[in-house]
């Protein structure tokens, strides 16, 4: 997308606000549709692909491509590697800092029950490598979709919706992180804040790292793979 086209897109902030209302409404409403006979990951993929369809519909209406949002071959492979490593280092450090702050101030937050919920969501992975290798491809697909939608789509759409404000980029990064965290637990808990921190680090890496989605996708896939391996 050339600069003239981007400028005209940004001036149409009301259109991007409408897009966000449609997208976010669907993103939360679709999660009310749950099929208990399916694994959680199957329902999660259904939710993500539904929101992906809406995002692509609005992207087509605004003449924006995934390449415009950062799904393209990196210009510098070394930079891509460094950004990926930086994400993988920054996320645990930030979460540890949050945990220390929580302990110092004795913050009364609902505990993170994701480990306890893992069996109901993904099945029993304990010493079950065949099951791990069965579900891990779907985990990786979900990881990639979250980066496309939460970082690639949401950050850019929030930026353009608030394009008249000097803080548009910072607001976009923070807001998508809050939505990302809330969407994973629907409350204010250790898990929602930890996931929001992950979204914040990813968002900063996206904006400061050249707006290429590949480092984020790779880092997200690595983190989720390590998390699932921890349940074996």
C-alpha cells in the first residue's frame, strides 16, 4: 500500500471504528458457541477462523492485504532472529517482574488455573507423546492465527481508528494487549494479566521490530510448544 493510499485510509477513521465494532462483537459473541463434545482446541480454532473471516472481509473492504500488515518475507533474517529471541527473553522476565509486584503489594487476584484446566481442554498429556504430536499442529495454527489477528489486524485497525491522536500507536498496542488478556480468561486474574503482558511484549516487538509478523509467530509457537511439553 503506497503512502497516499495509507493516508486516505487513515483519514477514514469512522470506517475503521465500524470495522472494530463488527470484529470485536463477533470475536466475543462467537465464543458463546461451544461444542462440549469437541476438544477445546477445536472450538478455539472455530472461533479464530470465524474472526479471521471477518478480518479478511474488512481488510478487503479497506484494500489492505496481509503483506501490508507484516505477513511477508523478512528483509533481514538476522534481525528476525534477534527480535524472536528478544521476545522469548522479555516475556518471562516481564512475567517474573509482575509476580514480584504481586507478592510485594499482596494483590488479591484469582489464581492462574490454566495448568489444572489443561486436561479438560487438551486431554491428558502426561507421558502421552502420541497425543501431544496429534494436537501440537493445531496449537501452532492457533498461535499463528492469534498473531495475525491480535497484532497484525487489531493494532493496525486501532491505529487507524485513532489516527487523529498522537498516542494512536501506544494506545493500539496497550488496548490489543488488554483484549488479548481478557479474552483468555474473561476476568481480572493472574492468567489474564500474564497473557496481557505477553500481548504487550508482542505488540511492542511488532511496532519496534519493523512490523513483520514472522518473529511474533515463531516466538508464539515456541512458547506454546514449550508450555504443552511442560504438561507431558
